């Protein structure tokens, strides 16, 4: 009897397990919503009044988690591009089109649009909305509002959201920003209203690129040949596929690895007390996670680690400020009161996220402090600002060129930047 009870308990446990299959849909939707909320909230996170991520066009700088990166610093831009390229390649090699089904903004926006159409009892036939006129109007209104929100969110990564909304409501938004905002919103609205999955199926280049990188280690959603004999031809996987493909026909470039067919198959087979037939595998041969241990993945992973380390070191070790000087080319040096006067253009860039006060000193090759005429004390520079001004440096008259050193000193009397310039002898104009 104990054995019989144990057998019944085991059977009930097995039945309950198949009646409640592990579905990936809730996890996918949770991930998408987490991503959406994060992207919307990031521009609003402003420690000490400074955005954690924002491209500041007036100062040509990138605010990135406490660092102010000047866009003209090309070596940082190059490193960032290389890191992005290596990360893209590694993600493609390992996860294939999982990005498309789980994280791509196009997929997320289309999922939201299709969710609303289902709630309004509308159908999408040949990429066109079918249903009552009032429901269509509600859907189109929702698409327009969603497009405006997405467009505003994109603008917030260039202009603080508070400043953008205040200028928009008061009618003082710059015409260039307003036109950009409207154009982005229009493109997104047309995408939601007319294009949707067609972009993924016909125009997106990522699927074509990914196909050339797929190998034995790439994560793939498939119905293995070994499981096809158990298929009951219910067509649930086909009906639920957002890309209108049949996974039973093998790997297809249009598949975005969203896992809807996997959930549909598991739900149907659970009623038969059987596991689903569709699942994610590493490569079409299903070699398991061990397939990741191959030279291609290892080489790209190592390259990415090296590039991230180089970029991190370059960002962390960079100076808090930069100083550049050049002699004003249209103004020749001249002798005044027994000293040579040379006019300089000076650029000071504050790379921190707070306003700074600097002073500027100039010393000769012998270490003597030279006289400067112009603003050299309490030079106030805003976060990320690259300020230009002119000064006149007075040096002893020499018969040959001499080198002088410029020193930028912060409020704690630390030298945070320096520069050198060569002064050539000038004719006596007294």
C-alpha cells in the first residue's frame, strides 16, 4: 500500500508539474518592462543636479556616470566604438537573435501595440488593423501618444527632462529641438501604425548579420528532429508566432527567438502530461553550454575584456581638467616696457560634474613666475564646460626662443593640468 501511495504521489506530482509548465512569457515581459522603466528613468536620475547619462551638445561632451567626456577626445570615442563592436559580436555569437525577441526596442514597442489591439478586439490582417472604427481611433490615438513619449524620452538623453518639458509647455522650445521631437514622433507613430513586425521580417539587417555568425555555440530556438515524432500537429506554435513562421520547418532567419512557440507547445503538451517539444539549444546540434568553450567565443571574449579594461583605465586615469594654449596667430609678439608681450588663446575644460574655480600660473624654463595680464584668478568653469579666453604673458627679452609652462591650479592648490608653449623673439616696437 505504501508503494501504491508513493506511486500515486509520484504520478500526481508529475501531473501537477506538466499542468504548470515553466513558461518564459512572464519572464520576457518582466524583462521588457524593466528595460522600458530603466530607459525612461535614467534621464531623471541626476545626482547633484547632473544627469548620469546625457549627451550635452552645447559643450560637445558626454556625461557618463560622474565622468564628463569631451567628444573631441577621439581616443575615448575610438575605444568606446571598439568596445561596442566587440560586445555586439560576442552577444551575437552567444545569444543569436535572443536580443531581437527579448530586448530590441522595436519588438517591445510592437508588443505593446499588439497588446492594445487585442484588448480592443482588433485584428491585424496583412499588417492592417481590422475591426470597428471607434476601436481603430482609440488604437491610433494610443499609438500617437506612445510615439510622443518615446520621442520625448530620446530627447531627454540630450536635454534634461525638466528643462525640456518646461520649455515645451511654455512654448519656448528651440525650433530645432521641436522639429526633431516631431520628426522622431512621426517616424515612431508610422512604425506602430503601419510597419510593426514588417521591419523585423523584411528590413532589419541584424538578422542577416547574425546568420553569418551563427555557429555551434549560438543559442537557438528550435524543434529538434528527435522531437518531431511527438508533434501532434496542433499548430499552436504557428498561431502564436509573431513572425508568421513555422518552427517545425527548421531554422529560419525571420525567427526572433522570443519563445512564444515554446510556451504554446509546453502548454499544449502539459495537458497530455508530456514536456514541450521546443526549447533553446546551444547550436542546432544541441551540444550544451560546453559548446561555448570554443576558440571564436574565447577570442572575442578576451578581446572584449581587454578593450573594456583599456577604456575603464583611460576614463578613470584621465585628468580632472585639461589645458590647451596657443599663440594668437594674427598678433605678433612685441616689446613693451622692456619685456616681450605675447598674446595667447587659452582653453580650459572642466571634466568634473561640479563647477570649479581655477587659477592660471605661467613659469619660465628656470622656474620663475611670469607676469600675466588678463583673467588668471578665480576662473569659474561649469561642469563639462570648455571655456576660451585670452591672456598676455610678459617674458624677458631673449635673442632666441624660450619655453614657458602654463599651470592650471584648482581651489585646493593642486595642479590639475599643464601645457607648454614656445615664445620666439619679437622685434622692439617701442
